[in-house]
């Protein structure tokens, strides 16, 4: 089972606590699934179609509990869906107009008399805003397995519906984006923290924990990899610097002779040649008496400066 299916199944097990939330969630589900059909003369037919059996059972129970509506359940199987089973709730015809009115979706000025989003009065409470997002996700939501990438989206039948979903999320300071894909609008999130917030908002606590577990593991793995890469870079840089220092020392030995160097410089030069892979701090510990890292660095820089002057024929003061 995919991560999205697990999240929807978890949400489907939750029951609405109040009638106001049931109205908001059902309105979003009907609009998102495209389940409102106009039959003419003010008549409508309503259906809810989903790929998840748990979602179908959820809305069957919700309609029975809050609206006293018993739906017929059908199973659909088509070649376009690669033989996958889909579940359809068919509402009784005599309840359609009354239910749409109760869901604040009827408007004589709207196309076919049905609004693209419910009236604002339906979504005035915080719990109703959460329920609206939950209904949209149950019927049109997708969440990618966090092991692969962070991506959650909700398909919207119209731009107005997409804007309404974004408005609900913005209320909770979750700032989604929208795009138009194949003549359909999509509201999406691509940050782990935002996806986690949405799952928590809708009530999918187990899915939230799973995502957070994956996120922490990924961050730990990335931090370890960055540290390893940083260490490798430091080692490479140290070895390259040591190679240049040894070349300078060999050049001085050939052109001038190390015995001409002051004792402190000659000592550090010999230590560097004999300990090419040793850090500056390590060279300082080998000196007699021991010196600090900055002291070693200063002496090696003086040696490099002497080598430069030798190459360029400048006068050297030892």
C-alpha cells in the first residue's frame, strides 16, 4: 500500500464530531470528485467515486449518521484504470437538492445553479476548515512516499476550488502553491515540514510520525555525508599544501642547502619532509621544544617565502 493510500485509510477511520464538520467535509468531497450532475429543471444526481474502499465506507457512515441518507454502493472496474476497482456511492435522487442546499452549494446565479465552492458561512469555524481540507484530500489527494521525495498535492476541479483549499491552509499558516496541469488545477506542497503540518491538521497522526521518522533519518544521513565530504576535502587540502611545502623545502635544499636556514626553520623543514601526512598541530608536537599550530604555520610560510625569492632571484635575509 502506498504512503498516500495509508494516509487516506487513516483519515477514513476518523469520524466527524459535529454536523458542521460533516457538512464541510462532504461539500469538499462532492466538489473534488466531480460528483454533482445536473439533470435539468433544478434536479441533480449525486455520486462519490473513490479508489479506496475505506474512503467509501467512511462517507457511507457519515451520510447515514449526520444526514440519514443511505447510499447504494457500486464497484467499478474499467480498462482505463488498468483493471483497478473503484467504489461509487450513489445518492438517492430525492435527497440531492436538499443536501446541496444544506451544504451551501446552491446558487441560482452559478453555472447550473451549483457553486464552485461552498458559501463562507459553511467554513466559519476552525474545525470546519480542517474538515474541508480533509475531504479534498480524501477524494483528490496524493502524497509521495517520503523515502523518495517530499510532495503532497490535491487535485482541484476548478481554480476557485484550488484557491479555497489554499485559503483554508493559509489560515493555519501553511502556504501551498498551485499550478495548472492538463487543464486541471493542483494545490501542492514540497517541504517536509509543511506536509507534516497538513497531515497533522487533517488528523493523520500515524502518517505524520512516519514522515517525521524518515525526515530525521534523511537529515542524519545527509549530515554524516556532509561531514565525510568535508573531512575528505580537508584532507585533500592538507595533503596538497604539504606537497607544496615539501617542494619548496627540496628546492631550498638544492639551491641553498638546509644548513643555511636558521635552526628553527631547519627543524620544521625536516619534520615536514619526514612527516608529509601530519597536520600542523602534529608537527608542532614533534618539535623540540613543542610549539603551537600557529608557530608551525608561521615557520612554514617563511620557508615558502624563501623558496619564492630563490626562484625569482631576489635577495634573501636569513
